[in-house]
């Protein structure tokens, strides 16, 4: 109905408009104002008398093609732009317009061909190079994309768009290896430090991931190991299932055996939830932990709450965290406030006394280059190690990861 209204209106005035001298710049300004309002049909109708008056004016034709592309009527846009882009001496603006049309319509091979045609005339066009790099990435031709990135000038190589593209390509890596060292010390009173470490390897499949991990612990003049496997299975709407299982070579430093599962789901845009359980078999006791999470995300910040309920000892513990992430740099900083018997990574105390512990933790992740990560973690505890007797406990850890 709106299009019919515009047609009748322009039919009534078109004869007088064409008959008189048309101010091209003023008329195009009116067209652009309608485009800015997203009134694409009216803008196209306003272009008709201009095209009739100036049939050879390619700026009018190109702008008409652009309007069709903004309307997502890509076939019509290509039909208008192709004659000017495919001839022996192509119009550069028509080439730019048709490059965008093929990129937006996800015809990436053709888009790359037109990018090459444009770059043969203007090899320093950073905008066209960026579109070509993005098209190569969409086609999973990541090596070619990165080689093209390296050829960019320094001023273009470090832009937000390029940084984000490097991250996107890096995240496609299927494999990663990681190593960690954790030192646990106490004071007032103190005891001999505890030492833990692990080495792990992970591999991503199309909709799942598998992690193998070898842990080693040294405490009370004993050395023991634990071997673990993690499995992740993704589902639609970014839901996923996490499963963990492991066994140890001893009975004191680690659980003799452990198994756990947790399901993460995100029904809304800002909130996500998780529900899960962990079972640990120790030499003299079994521990079952029920857990879950509710998280709220706003911009680059995530606020989350996670409880733990120890069914054997009837202990309820809490973790409140706030995390800031930079997706392009793949960096994060996380602050945690904890209360109760909260498991620190793969460690858990199977003490039966309902002892209190107050903790504050801070961790940071930094990426070096495209695929090397370092994450230091610090956790301070004010720990009740005997009824009404407290001491300081310091957990210091560093995790190094390389993906490939």
C-alpha cells in the first residue's frame, strides 16, 4: 500500500519534474534522506525521474544498486551493477558496491573474485582487503586469510576488525595443550606447602570436545597421581553437557575415584543456568556434591552465583563471582567471593566437621600472539581448620595454554 501511494504521488508530479531543469545534487540529497529513514521504496521512486533525465549518469545507477542491496534484494542489485563492474574498464564505485552485495549475500567465492579485480587497480584499499580476508575466513581458508593480514600496514594490522578476525580464526583451532602448577601454603599456624600440577590435552570436534588430564600432587611427603577425562557435548541454542570422570593412584591426596556431570542451558539472552552433581569416593568416605549456577550477562560483564551442597555432611557453600571479558583479545579478569567447603578445581576436602572458610579469589587471562595464553590465579582463605581455630591459606596457581 505504501509503495502504491508513492507511485501515484510520483506519477502526478513526474511529468512536471522531468520537464523542468532538475537540480541533481538537491534531488540526490532528498533520496539520501529517505534512505537514512529506511524508506527504500520511496527513495527508488525518487530516483526514477532522475534516471530518465540523466540516463548515462552512472552515479545514479550505482546508488540505485546500493539501495536494492540495502533492501536485501541482491538479484536486482547485481543486475544493475554487473554491466558497470564487468566491463573492460570497470567503474570503481560499481565494483565496491557489487563486492558488498556478494559479501552480504554470502557468495564469498564470487566476492573474492571481485575483490581481486578491484585490488588489481587499487592494491592499497584496506576496506576491500578486509572484505577479502573476511570472505576467506568464512570459507575456512584461514591460512590465506592470515597471510593477507600479515601483509597489511601496521596501522591497519592492529585495528579492532583485524584483532577480532585473528581471534575468530584462532578459536577454530582443534587442539590445545595446557600445563599448570598450584602451590598451597598456610600461616598462623603454617605447615609444609602442598604442590599440585597437571598436563592436559584437548581436541574439539564439530559439536563436542574431549580433554585428557594427568594430575600430580605432593603432600605430607607423598606423591600421587590422578587421571581424568572431560567430555563436552553441545546442543542447539548453545546448550551443552559437561561430563567428568577420573581415578587416582592413591587414597589421600586425591579422591580414589570421581565422576560428575553438569548441564548448561541458556533460555534467554542475558541469563544462563546450570544444574549438576559430583560424586567423589575417598578411602574412608564418599562425598556427593549438588551444584548449579545462575549467571547474568550485561555487555562484557557477567555476574554469577553458584551453590554447592554436600549431601553427606549437609554443608551448603556459596560462590559469587563477577567477570569482565574482552572477546577480541580473549582476556578476562575474574573476582570471586566464596564461603564454605568450595572445591578448588579438582581438589576437595572430605572432612566431616562443618568448618567455616571465607575466601576471595582473583584470576586473569592474557593472550600472547594468536594462540598462547597465561592465566595466573590467586585465592586467599581465612580457614577454620579446627573448631574456632583459624589460619591463613594461600592458593597460587599459573596455567599456561597453547592451542594449535
